[in-house]
C-alpha cells in the first residue's frame, strides 16, 4: 500500500523535522565546539541531528500513518508549533522536551488494531536503534557521536512513547496486549540504560 499524503502534511512533517533537528543540534553543539569551533560545530551537530533524531521522528510518525492506512483509516500528521518552539528554546538550557506533533487518525478501529497502530511507532524506533548499535563498537571520534546519538535518541524516543498514560502510545499498546507492551518497554529500557552507561 502506498502512503497517501495531503498537500499540507509534507510541509508539517518537514517543519517538525527541521525544528527537532535544530533543537538537538543546539544541544549537541557544545560537545563538538572544542574540536571544530562554534559555527562548524553547530553545522556538524545539526547535520548529525537531522539524520539521527530527525530520521527517528519521521520514521516513528510514518510508521503510525502507514499502519493506520493499512487498516483503511485516514491518517494525517499535524505539527504542534508551540511544542516545536519550546523544544528549540529549551535546547539552549541544555535539555529538550520533544513533542513535535502527532498523526491524527479517523476511521473505525478495534482495540487490537488501535494497539498495533500505536505499537508501530516505538517499535520503529527500536529497530532504528538496533541499526545504530553496531557503530558503537566499530566507530570512534565523530562517527561514534553519530552512532551514539542515533542509538540513544531512538531508544529514548521509543521508551518515552511507551508511557502507559494518555496520550502516549503505551496506553493503547498496554490495553491491546500486555505481554507485547512489557517486552518492548523492557527492551527499550535496557537499551536506554546501556546508552547512558557508555556516555
């Protein structure tokens, strides 16, 4: 099945991707400034963030969208402009609260289908984190930072969305299948703990 986009939706996705990448780029810049200078350090940090964080965000939302459309639902991503602005502002203080927007779904789905649609998002981050994982053992220097950020941010993004409270994905997954919920949540928790431990 081909993913269907509304005209404004691609702009909404790009806007959110750009803002989140900017926020994490600002956050990462101090780590690179000593080696590359402030301007070059930011440009490198922003580029890394566009691939690692930006990719994680876009894939997460597209996973929701594609899965919903497979259940013949209408699904459209809408950016949260206020939260995007706050993310950029907070990055100057050394932390980011990333809630860039959400895929809004219309159509009749049962509890299982709703759970599967929700599961697709954090599971996609789990898969992405696994793809970045080998680089932690093979790379060094700037490449290590690239793989480390890709691994940790995707692990954290997946775990954050597993919170079993509305409006997070975790609540719908938990209501659908508790075994799947616990398994994915524990795997992501272990990955986040591993990433923090090697920081």
